[in-house]
C-alpha cells in the first residue's frame, strides 16, 4: 500500500513504465545480437522501442517548453513502431 501511495503522489507511473520498457529493450537487444537472423525478435525490439519513444514524446509534449521535441520523439517513435510491424509481417510470412 505504501508503494502505491509513493508512486501516485510523485507521479512516477510513466517513469516506472519507461523503466520496464527500457529493460525489455535491453533484453531484446541482447537476444537479437545472439540470434541476428530472427525477424520475430527484431520486430519485438522495434515495437517496444517505438512504444518507449512514443511515451517519451508524450511526456516531452506535456512540458511547456519542449513541445517540438515531443512531436519529434513521437514521429520517430511512430516510424520505429511501423518498421517493427513491417518486420513482424516478414517474420510471419
């Protein structure tokens, strides 16, 4: 109960989600380096990295002086996400 209060009072939920996505990106990157011919792992890495970049863009967009940076992060994150979906299509073909 105490952890929930700390997370909600300090608005740490986006940071916690970003940390979990970051760990997933690191693990997937290591797996891709071990198995470079796996399109499934590469697509998962790109999708997770795209979602992480989109969430960072959203957080930057909410800050008053960083709206342009947030839009840029969002566009790059969306592009990475789309490439991940494309790689997923290749993995399933």
